[in-house]
C-alpha cells in the first residue's frame, strides 16, 4: 500500500471535508477557524462563490491550453486585469505555477538582462525550495541542507530587521552591497518577512538601498 | 527584485507589500493570493527588462492553466468589489491590537510582528532565548481547540496568524478568545 513520504507530515490532525470562508469542516462535521489560509493562498476565503463559479464554468469549456501553443481567453483576461493592479511600468508578465518557479524566473531574467551572475539576498528571507530558490533562501538551514552543491553567486546581506535574540544578534548594520556590486545583477527582498515587524528603522533602511552606480 | 509571493494581493493591508516601503522594483514576483488556491504565479517587469529574456528561457507545459487564470480573474474582481485590501488593513489592525493586549498578560510572549493580516506572535524563554517549544505547544493546543495557525522562525519560536482577507470582525474576536484560552492553558 502506498503512503505519503514521511516528510509530508501535517501540522494539525484535521482531515478537511470542505471549506467555506475562514472555516474548514472535517468529516465528523467539526468546524475549525482557519487562520492559515493554506499559507496565505486562499485570499478570498475557501470556495468563494464567485471564484467557484468562474472555475466551474472554465472547467466545462477549456481546462488546459498550453500557452506557447495557443492563446486562451482566461489568460488574456488575467493579463489585462493584472495590468490594472501591478505597479506602474511593470506591464510585461510571465506566468508560472508556484512561488519557487517565480523566484527562478526572476533570477534567470535578472541574470540575462544584466549579464551579471550575482544576486544579493537579505538575511532571513524565504524564496522557495527549488535549487535556485533554496540557494537564495536564508530563513532556515533545513531548506538548503543535504543537497549541495547549491547555486553559486548568492551574496547574503544583513537585514536591518533581524531578530536581536539568539545567534543572529549583532547584525544591525547597513547592507554592504557595494562590496559585490560589479558582479551583481540584482537585489532581492521580501517587503515584509512573516516573522518581522515593520518599524520606522526598517523603512529608512529600505529607502537607503540604491541602484548600482 | 521584490518577492511579493506572500505579501501581494492585499495581504499586508496594502495591495502590494512594497507600498509600505516606497520600493519600485525592476522585477516583481507574485503567487499565492492571486487565484484563491489554484496554482499560478509569475513575474512582472517593464517591457524593456522583460525583452532581455533570452529565447527559450520562458515557457512550460502547465503554466497559466486556463482554470487557474479564470479563478485568478474572479479573485481580482472579488478583492476589488468586496474592498478586501481595506478589510485586511482594518481586520489586521484589530487582530494585532488584540494579540498585543493578550501578549501583555504572558511573560513568554515577547512580541507581535507583521503587517495587515500577516501577523506573528513570538515566544521567548526565561533566559531570553527563542522558545520554539512554547510556540509549538500553543500551536498544537490551538488546533485542538479549533483554531488553525502556523509556526515559523529560525527556532520555530513564532506562531503565525494569516487568515483569508474576507475575515470578519466577529471571526477575529473569536480567534482572539481561542488564542487567549490557549495561552492560559499552555503557559
Ligand atoms: C515570500 C515567498 N517566496 C516564495 C515562496 C515559495 O513559494 P512555493 O511554495 O509556491 O514554491 C513562498 C512560499 O511560502 C514565500 O512565502
């Protein structure tokens, strides 16, 4: 009999039957207040009626239309809709399936656009589990241990919002990006890492970051 | 480059997390909240930057799946129509204030971090070290009491609160009362 990898352990005992808004219902009919949202994914709640209707309608007309073979209407509509919400000037979009793939795509584009190999990341960030994304991740050794060699060309800068307790104390310095600037294609940061607060000092620190001269 | 995978689509109480910091990225990543659960992500850049991608560097069998795209369009509409960015800011402020008030009552809870509906409570032991064991006990107890949360941090010392952007005032209050009960039981 097949079973899940022992590494795929669930953090809670819940076996979900259905979800509605911020609630998960299990098979015994118990309801659980879901403040995880699938790690921040179910933005409109579980099974928002409008999202369900749109997906159901699409399932009945076209499920898969490989996007470098044919164009499909949902892709055209989504590209237009993102144009309304993306920051001004960021109007060219590439689509992938997961956060890690987006990290890989950003890495690849930065290197190809600049011709420079190095990436500066900020201490404490999580960018995913594929080799490139894991190489840029510094939120825990467990995400990058045991499958070396990782991708070279990643330079870690101290982050102003590091914890002041434990082993990471004493790193409240300015980021030293200039040291590696000539080879550096881009800097990558998460606007707010899950564990750290916005403080006025972190905002000032971010504002001091400057493009390479 | 800015990684908006988790911070995008209203999560932090602004549409993009970068708005809190006045950032203007050359390349931006997005994923998670875009499609309410369907797997779709991507990057955005200016035409000038994106046109520097080499031939053959972008493609993929399953990317931009039609059902995921349709769900994403509907998600963006719901975020707009239901004012979910403003709701994330308001409910986030309510949740943060409540978590801070509860934190006052327990020595082991030393900080409440985050923006909007992306919050974390940090546990510290008597010696001032990050306390992953206490965070884990709180997380497990909360789950048993019907409140599902996440943990993270270098030492597993944080318990995270990251509900859907549609969460109501009553639901936030309900979570806060379950959280206070949890801390009373485990600390
Ligand atoms: C900021 C950030 N970047 C990247 C990722 C990786 O996304 P995925 O797990 O979809 O590959 C995550 C996932 O938690 C994330 O929070």
